């Protein structure tokens, strides 16, 4: 099961690299490439894997260029956790006043008054 989990993580990161690059988000692509490199590093040291093997050569050259180095380093250091933290889905915020709710600030924090706005 762990082997398939590793394989899945690699496939997801490779797909994320391609999708981010296609969308023009090279910082995300570079961070994902760094995360992929860090994930594959023990295998690469043993001569078993190459982090760029499933990435098109032109994109790999772009990600390995000096302009992307800082983002690759961030991805290598922070891994998938960094990507998940930086790229959270946007959440819709609701203004309580527009929702017809009022609130008052008390010593313990905000409390609903139960009265419509």
C-alpha cells in the first residue's frame, strides 16, 4: 500500500507541475517540482529515480533555470505541506450585515444580538 501511495504522490505532483505551467503559474510549478525532488531524493541518491523523468524537457529546463531556483528551493524545503498551505481554496466570506444579522462586541468576543440588522 505504501508503494502505491508514493506512486500516487509522484503522479499528483507531476500533474500539478504540468497544470500549473499550462496555467502560467510558474511559481507553483517550481514549488511542486521542488516538492517532487525532495520526495524522490532518497531514491535518487540510490540511483533509482530522476525527479524530472516524467516532465517535458522544455518545462524541466525552465524549472531548473536560475529564475525558478528560489521557488524550487521553497518546494524542496516545504514539500507538499507548503503547497497545501499557500494554495488553499478560496472561501466565500459573508458579511453579517448583508445577511441580516447584527452582532455586538462584548468582553468575551462577538455575540449575536438576535435582532435583524
